[in-house]
C-alpha cells in the first residue's frame, strides 16, 4: 500500500521520509489532499523512460488511419473520461 504523509510531517522529518522514499514512493498530502510524490531518482528515471512517443498523422499509413477511425473504446473505458479534468 502506498505510504502517505502530511506536508507538515514531511517538512519536520525530511531526512527520514526521504530515506523511506528510496525504497518506495511516498505521497505527501496538503490539507488532506494528495499534493506531491517523493521517490528515488532511479524510480523517476524508470518512469520517465516509459514516456510515450508522440506520433504525427504523417507517421501512420492510410491503413493505420482507417483502422483507428473505425475503432471504438470498450465500455469499461468510460470510467477514465474524467481523468484529465482538473479541479
């Protein structure tokens, strides 16, 4: 289970918290809401190496574009519709 600490606790115990974050990412909360994640540089680089490559329309063949246009997301994907909305 991901560990979580308040921003006050993170500030007061940064040394201990940062050592723990070397083993597993720690979520830092502010006023009860997730605010930051503290993780090792190795874990950060691992995640960054998995960034998606951005492709332009000209990178796809006509067959690719036709297949994409005909595709439909499964009904289960609707649960992600609000994922990119910021509050």
